[in-house]
C-alpha cells in the first residue's frame, strides 16, 4: 500500500464522516440530504481508489476504477441538486426537480455504461506513482460523459453566479467565497488530470480529482455547521426575513465574541453597514466591556438572561441606551455555537418617560388655567348671546334692504328693456320712412343714397339687438354681430353663392360706446368690398375663380384689431379717401378718428385690398 492509498483511506473517512455528521444535524433538510449523497459519492470514489492505487495488476486497477465510477458518475447530479438548494431559487420547483431528475438519469446511465464496459480504457499501464487509464477519444460514451460533466459544471456555475449577483449581506458573501473558490479549484484540477494531462501524454502525475475535492467538501461542511449555509426552505426564508426587517436589535456572535450577523435595524442604529460591523468583536460596541462579558457567561450557564440595561456605542462613539436579552445557541450535542443578543433601543422609552413627566406637570398647570378659562368662557358666552341677538336684528334689517335693492334692480331692468324696445321701434320707423321716400320717383343715384342710409340704420339696429340679447346691457358680442351683419349684406347685394366670407373672430365683447361706431365702420367696409371689389362686371368676368372676403376681430394685449380684406380687383393706383365724392369710406375714416380714436391702414394690390383698424377701448 502506497502513500496515495493512505491518503484515499483518510479521504474516505473524512467524506463519510462529514456527510453523516451534516445529515445527523438535520435529517429532514433537503439540503443536508443532498450533501450527504454528494459526500457518499466522493467516499465511494476514494474507497475504490484505495485499491486502484495499490493494485498489482492492470485488470485489478481497471475493475476498481469501474467501481469508483459509482462516485464520479453520480456526483455531478447531486452537485447540481445541492447548488439549486442554496441561495434564492433560480427556477421554479418544477423546473428544479426536472433538471435534477435528468442529471441523475444521466449519471445512472454512465455508471451502467462503465460497469458494462462500454467505455472501458483501451490501455492500462503502470506510471511512476499509480496506474494510468488511456481511453479511446472516439468512444461516444467517453465523449458524452465529459459533455455531461461540462453541463453539470456549467449549470452549477450559472446558479452560483446568479446567487452572487443577489448577495448584499457580508455574511452571505463570506459563505459564497467559502463555497465557490474550492469548487473552482476542484473543477480546474479535474480538467487538468482528466483532459489536459492525458492529452499532453503526461503520466508522471496520478489522477487526483477526488483528492482535490477535499477543500470544496470541507468548505461546505464548515459553512453548513458554522453558518448553516443559506437554505431556500420556507421556514428558513421566513426566519431570515423576520430577522432582516424586525425593528429590534439583533446581533449574532460566535464563541470568540465576533459578530457574524446583524439586521438592518441594528446597522442603522450603529451608524454602519454589515461590511464594517460583521467580523468585529462585540465588546467594541459596548461602554462597559466587563459587564458585557459577565452577561455572556451567565447566558452560557443559564441559556438565556435579560432584559439587561446596557449602554452601546455606534461607530461614531455616540451612546445608545438599550435593553437586551442574551441567548446562548447550542446544537443537539449541547455544543455552544455562539450567542444571540436581542433587544430594543431604550432612548425612545427614556424620552417618553421625560415627556410623560413634562406632560403631567403641564396637565396640572392646564387644570388651573382651565378653571380660569371656564369662568371666562361663561362670561364670553353671555356676551356672545347678546351679540347674536343684536346680529339677528341687523340681519333682518339687511335682508329687508337687499329685497328692496333686488326690487329696484328688477324695475331698472324692465326700464332698460323698454328703452331698448323703443330705440328699436324708433329705428324701424326711421327705416320705414327712408324706404317710403325711396319709393317716390327718384333718380337712381338718389334711390341708392336712400338705400345706403337705410342699411346704415339697420346696422345700428343690429347692434341694439345684440345688446338686448347679451347678459350685460353695456357690452356687445361683436363677433356674433359681424357674422349677422355679413349675412344681411350678402343678401342685400345679392352676393350669396358668389362671394364667400371667412371669419376669424374671437369671443371678445365690446363696449356699446365702441360697438355702435364700429358697427357702422364694418358695414361700410363690407359694403365697399361687396359692391366695388366684387362688382357685377368683375364677377361675370372672373366667374370661375373663388371670391373671398376675410374678416378678423381680435384683442391683442390692450388694443383691438379688425381687418377686412378681399381678393377682388383692388383699389385704384391713385386712391385717396380724402378726394372721394362718396360718403362710405370718408365716413369710415371720420368714425375711426373721431369716435373710437383709432387708426386705419389701407393696403391694396392686384391681389385685392385690406383695411386694418386698430383702437384702444378704455372701458
């Protein structure tokens, strides 16, 4: 028996003891069961290689290597299963079970293939240290086995990487490091001894993959016993969430008094994070270290003590008054594993007691003040009663006055309506008189003058109609007025269907003092466009074109702007309002200058003409 056989005996015992010990800690834990099966695989592998290393013949070495296949064909399945059981679940339970079953079926398949000799070594020879097995690289079973190994390693590393990305707690990071790097070492050594060295025909080194797994299995055992390696069972996750989010002090320490875990509340209380708290001695966070150590000893003797009032210190040396329980943690073998320090911040309670004292003192003063206030309230109530009676009398008088005012307003509204009615009636009489005179034997020019005069009076009548229909008797809806006036003028000049009037008018009301002259102005400008810009001759000559008058009415800032433009024949080149012999446009200029204090701008071209009027309304 050589040195490698002795090492294999030692590894067999270590793997077997680790698996049994972890399983005995919790026989119902799925994680512990998977680790036990994983340890058994390495135990069988190590046990078989005791005889592989010490075999005297190639056939004996080959037979024991086939026996070892039970370990090295099945361990990948249990490795994947164990990796899925730690950290946060990467897949649903259904998918995890499916992956594990497929991997386990693959392991059983390759074990049977090895036992039946489907991928038996084509050559077995004695090297410097041990027997070496040369396999046919073209053997499909040999090739598929390493695909199976690679798949198991890939799944394992993907699960571990996903776990690492979800980690924020320092203790969990420490567990990950203890688990991950030994596994990485095991995989690298396995690749070297099973693939790289055989491909390079290096036969001085024996196959030691089962030996290189010792740090990994040892790391898992240490993490599970020392830290109870993170599990995804419901009870464990619930406990972790309770500890993490509970609004109380929770500190886990080991037997050397080093902090191994805290919760979020404790980290905030100590003004730090898990990174700069975990790993420190618990004595650093207490003012009286001797008293703290004494409490820990008493907890070890009695199992639990508390509550104890102690002063803690945060990382900035600020004092924190606390009330704490000390609980010793034992396993089923009564071995001490550490302590839990649990309690709450007393500062709020202390402040509450002070506040209660202050409030009691204040209540005494308030009772004394209350008696004085009660007397004053009675006096004030009597005063208010008298004031209320006086107020009722005044309110009655005020309501009577308001009713009188409402009656006056109603009477005035009736009078205003009557005035408007009479104005309209008078204007209709004036229009009738003008129309009657027009029926006499007059020259065409005189008849036209009478008709223009009647039309101007109608424009004033239209202003009064809009004023009568408005809510206020002093403002006119001038936009509506422009539309109504335009429709009447289209009928008057017989331009309906021949000339289109487009509007761009706002809903701005205009004071009646401005609406009356502006009504006459818009009447003259629209009449001028319908009568002259689109004369009967012009309409016959250009009957296939569109004839448009564009009217705008807007309030810009503090001034009003009205434009009347057309695409008719335009004004003469030598056009001058002051030299006109007709009354229309000169009347418009007079009304703009004298009545509304505005400004009129006249533009003309071959494409038509535009009249723009700007004025300020100070009412």
